[in-house]
C-alpha cells in the first residue's frame, strides 16, 4: 500500500516537472522562472537558447523525482531521503542556475 501511495504522488510530480521542462524548451516567448514573474522579449538576446537552457534545467530537476519514483519501488526510506535531499539542495541550485541563464541571455 505504501508503494502505491508513493507512486500516486511521485509519478504526477515527475510528469509535471518533465512537462515544465518541455514547455519551457518549446516556448516561443521567454520562459519565466516563478509564478508572478515576467521576462519580456526585449530583455533576452536569444530567446530559443534561453528557453532551451530553462528547459534543460527543469528536465534535470525532474530527474530527482523520476529517480526517487523508481527507488521507492525497491526501498522507500532511501527514496524519501533522496527526494528530500534533491529538493532541499535542488531549489537553491535552481535559483543559482536560473540567475546564470538570465545573465547569459540578458541584452
């Protein structure tokens, strides 16, 4: 039963971050980083490259959830530690990576 609950939670989360990465990669206008922020087209020098970098960032972050999903099938405690460490370390890392992406492509 625990594994089923784990999968019911982790598979949609994994899919969400994967879809976010694909959405960012394919977006025609500049991708934002968090809700409420806006990146104007005039701010970015190369929108496709900027969005591709954002997409790769989110796809890499989704890897934490996919790996945790698979680990949870075999060892719940290991999967829990992995996802907790991945999220706690990943969120600050996302902020750092995004700021570098933004600076690189800012006009």
